[in-house]
C-alpha cells in the first residue's frame, strides 16, 4: 500500500470578537491556536443560565488537549474535550436546575488533512480557488424543516423562530457533534464564525477572503461591521494556508 505523503502546513490566523448593540454582554468566545493547529468559535446560548461562561469553558477545555500524532488522534482529543465540557454543563443543570449551553465550531489540521466539528449554528466556511463553501450545516429549526422537506429554503427563511437552536454543547446528556473531513490544498482559506456574522451575505465574505492575509481579512470585516447595527454579538477567526510543502 502506498504511504500517504506528509505535508508541512504554514498558516496565518487572526480572530476578533465584538459585542453587539442589544445584549448587555458578549457571550461569544474564540480560540486561535495556530501552534496546535486548532481554531474554534463558541457562541453562548442566550436562553441558558450562563451562555457566556459556557462558551469560555469550552475554549478552556480545548486548550487542555495534547499535541496529536495524527488527524484521528486530533479529532479524538477534541471530542473528548467537548465531551468533558458537555458533562460539566449537564451536571450543573441537574444539580442547580440551571446550566449553561453554547454552540461550537472547531477546525483542526494535521498533515495535509483537516476536520471540522460542530454543534449548533456557528459556521465554518472554506474559500478555495475563488469559491466559498459552507462546510457546516446549521443545527436550527429552519434547517431541520428544510432537511425534512417540510419547507423550501425560501419558505423557511420566513419562519418567525427559524433560528431556534436544535443542538449545542450542554443541551443533551450525550454529546451530539457533526463532523466533516477533507484534504487540504495550497491557498485554502477558512472562516469560522458565530451566527452574528449572518449580517453579511456570502458574496461579501468572499470579497474579504480574497485579501492576502488573515489579519487583513479580519480587519476589513471588523471595519465593515463597525458601521452597521449589530443585533447580536459577532465573532470570527480567519485561517489562511500559505504553503503546503
């Protein structure tokens, strides 16, 4: 059997979190850990007891995972960290009647491959060769109706409570994560974000991802958002692959 070629990945990543104009605090958190090839965005569920604490706890759990020897191990370590966070939130909920919950999206890279794990409606986009792909599928009532064929996309967009979250860390006793894996290409650019970035259309996101650096992309997005009314907190992390050796 032919041995899979190993790659050295060179990345630049940048992230920012901005409080919106409506809520009294920012319940988003992010992890920008290029040395560990690990990035994440977590968005505290506003209806939970303390979504902000939950999102921050998720970042802390992810920061404890060890350096992996393979993508499979990397994925396993991340799942364990998220499982520990979920168990903690559920334990608090049962003990106190209240518990935090948070969406999460995680990008992890090893060698020439990547994986994306998520629960909720925080997203991961891939910008490759001028085309923007949404790697994640929202865990919302709107998307559930579309997947079941009960509503068309245009019909679902008119739902009053279509953005109701159907999955998050801390909601179920057993952790529910969705996962995708893919091979990387030189020049791939990723954008992880909370649902607050839905203010901008995919075409606008693509325009910023044409920038030469992750920092420029994030600064451009931040400047645009600063001139708009933001009903929700917004957090995003850009990850640019400069080389595959």
